């Protein structure tokens, strides 16, 4: 006599619906007040250049921005190179509307 072995086929297991991590805001609840929004590196550079009223290099800008608490590097190895690239990109893209101007190699001032 021949016996057949029957194996059960697995089907998709029933998953529980995943709930969103964000809480839904009710219509009558005010949003919690946030502290002053952190400045971007470019906004912090503008602020430093406004206060100093002179052309600075990116290394000097990073040092001043960190010392005054406007902006801190999120852990990058070369924040001055990142800032320099961002400033140059703004100058090229926005042309006359740029907030910065290049006064000498590696030095920037407010436009």
C-alpha cells in the first residue's frame, strides 16, 4: 500500500495593520510651541557676516558660527568645505539675488 504524505502549503500570514507613529492632531488642539528654529549653515553665515561687516573665509565663518551658537556641524569632517560649496552654489544659481559675493579667493562678504 502506498501512502502519500500531504504537506500543508503556507499562505500569507495575517499581519496586523501598522499604525502611524505620528499622532493625529485634533481640530481644537493647538500645536506645541517650538523653540527658535535652528539656522541653516548659509543663514548662520549671513548672520555672522552681517555682524562683522567684513569678508571672512569659510574657516573663520565656521568658527564664529559655532562660537556664537548659531550653527554647529552635525559631525562632518570638513564643514568649511561644505559651507564654501553651498555659498558658491548660491552665487552661481541666484546670480544678482545671491546674499553673498566673493571678494577674494576663499573669502566671502554680503552682497
